[in-house]
C-alpha cells in the first residue's frame, strides 16, 4: 500500500478570522468558514472571476448535473477525490467566508434528495472517503471572499496568490456568466472520452 504524502496545512489562524470579520465587505452576512482546494494553474483565474464552477453530477448514466462550488470543513485534501487531473488540485487550500443562505447545502443532505441511486452508490464506492465534510454552494463566491490561500506543500500563506504563472493559461478561469458554457463543454469532453474508451478493443478478443 502506497504511503500518503504528508500535507503541511495548518488550521486557519483564529486571529486572522477576527481581523477579516471586522474589515469584511459583507458585514451583514452570517458566514461559515469553509475550504476549497485547487491547483496553482487555477489561482490566477480564481483571482479574476472568483469561485464560479464545479461539476455536481446528479445522474451518471444520462450525464445530468448542476453547477456548484465544492467546499469542505476538512483542513487537508486527503479523501476528497482530487486525483486524476492533469494538475494537482490539492496544491493550495483556500479559506473562504461563505454566506449561509439558501444556496449553501451540506452535500450529504442535498445528494440524498437529488442524486440517482446508482450515482450515489458509485460515488460512495469511489476514492472519496470524506464526503460528510463536503458542502456545495450553488452560486458565485467572488475573489474578495477568499480570506487566505495556503500552500499544502510548504504550509506557507501565499500573499500574491493571484499572480500569473507559467501554467495559468492551462486553466484561464470561468466568468460567472459563462458557467453554463463551461458545463456543456465539460460534459461533452467527458462523453467523448467515455465513447473512445468504449470503442477501443479490449485486447482479450485476440
């Protein structure tokens, strides 16, 4: 069994939370501090457009789903199903002050009412074992709501986290108004990959 890499994230400083609350641009909000994990390639786009998209599958057989921002109460990225991407989506932890309104759902509660039975079973048997920590926000979280960005590799807080990097062009970011175009493109890409996989000979027939 492969040993998991140690993640160096530290809990967000409570003094930082208090300072931010005093100077918040949303003083009337009731907020919840949640985390979002992402890659270096995503940071510049997030700094421009905020957290706008995320794939929330509701029926894996018919390619149906909704758009929502994935969040968690967990301070480390293990067990979040972040593997398998061309970029390291566990590289940075964003601490986000999320408004507690009707757009915010605890994942387990929402999934119970909105996912097909087969989809729930497949997700429960996948590489995700921290689903009870998950939340989904079905709306826009502007960049100004990101309180702190921490490297999971070094444990250091990133002060200039929105700067352009060599890999920023890999993931240019999605404006909130173009999120449905992003969803259609994502679903089309997934469908094409699955079609190619199905069409390939297994090699066992020879």
